C-alpha cells in the first residue's frame, strides 16, 4: 500500500480521539478490561479501564496479565501442529495411541477430531459439576482424566456433530506432554512464548500464582463485586495467561510465520469442512479451525475466539488482509468482550476504510 504519511498521521490522531470519546462512555469504578489493536509493524491503539485488584485499589494497565480462558485453545492447536511438523505425531492418529487408558469407543477418535470439536466425548467440566465440584474448589487434571476414563460411552458418533467441548483440548494438552516429554507449560514457553518474545505469557498449572495477575470478579445477588477465581489446574482448553500487547506479537506471527513457518500458520486457518468422516453434513457445523473461528462479520474474512472462565472474559480477533490484531481482556465475568472487540474494530475500519481497503 502506498499511503501518504501526512494523511496517515492525521487518521491516527483522529482515531485516537475516537477511542478517547469511546472510553469516556465506559469508565468504571469496578473491575474492567484492557484492550489493544495493532497493525503489524504499525500504529496501535490501547487503553485500560477499571481495577486489577479492588481490595488493593490497583488499577488495570495495558501490561496487566489476565487468564485468557478459551483463547488458550489456539496455542494448544499450534503446539500440536509443531509436533506434527517435527514428525512426532500425525493428525489422523487415534487418540488412544497416546491415551490408551480411554474407553474403547475412543479408538475411533483422531487428534484432528479433538481439534475440530467433533470427537463426541462428554465435557469434563460437566462431569465435575455433576459431582458438586465448584469452580472455586481444587480440581486437577488427574481427576478429570479419571472421570473421562470412567465414562463408558460417547455422546454421539465421532464425526457426525460439532459440539464445542473443553474435553478435546484438555486431552490435547496431555498428548503434547506425552509426545514431547515436557510439561505443556514448558513446551509452550520454549517453542512459542520465548521465540515470539511474549515475555508476560505463561501457562498456569498450579496455584498460588507467583506472578501478579488481574484478580477475577463477578457480581453477587446485590450487584456488588465479589472475588471469583478458579483453582482448577487443567490446561489445553484454558490456563494461558497473557497481556494484550503479547497477543499482538502472537497475531503478527500469523503473517510472519516466525515460529512454525507460514505453511503451519496457514493450516491453522483451515476450518472444519461440512463433510468430514461420514460423508454427511455435520450437525451444528461451524467454521471452526485450529482453536479459532473463521468469520465474515465485518465483510472481511477474519478469525476470532472468545474466552470465559471464573472471573474473566476475553476476546481475540485478527483481520489477516489488513494485518490487524485486536485483543480485549477483562476481569469481570460475563463482560461482553465480543461487543467491545467489535466496537474497537469498527472504529478503526471506519477511520481507515479509505486508506486500508481502497489503497492496496
């Protein structure tokens, strides 16, 4: 793109003003969120509203660390692809090759089926809740795996239905550990976070956490803010902790292929085809790729994923054709981070429409 630098500078200032006006409508005296939007190697917009710790009256900053919740799934899928690239596993491998303790029906489920949420397995979270285990109670991966081993039948035949489930990505993290010989935490640190200089990103696999992170909250019946954080230590479906600025580095890797290479990051964007194993259209089919959802919400192809966990709500989206990444990280349960991320993107697209869409 050939963009006049003076025009670009004016648009940058205009957009900053738009964000300032937008923030004025959102000021809060409770927990809140941080956000960042960035063009690859270019201008960025960021802000933070609310408190990271209500008890200590510590405000959120753009450097605040949050539990990413299900945004974590794309790092799990990426790790699986790294292992495939190194000939350590194959996506068509049955998961019982690495998890032989699972029930017999799991012999028909492949690694890729777990990635695409079509494996048909019960969600381990539902099994825990059925045992009256609350999110604030301790629960480790060993007990959750044991619950899955003891569950004798699938919910549906593999490859016939899309059913978003945390079980698949939780099991993928165990496969990563058994194949690599490392904890998933160490594998991700060595192969993703460190190479991309995501210096404030890490996986939590035990509590308490020594690094300062934004505390999680929810509103009680009297609409007061209540501290609400989970002690569960499963990984793969969640547990990545990061900042908005680190997620910009992650977004840029989809263009540069610095880690994994461009062929691998392109594979990340291959969505679940409507027809998979059975040849029949998959029930509840969605454009789900490798831990991300392919969308056309803005009239431009992009990918995105939300995250929601005890006390946290998050969102990440990227528009590859514009080299634009957007992250919203909140520390209040049920915050509509999708709307916030869409509002941020709309502000930028409206301001830069002439420059970035018509000047290619």
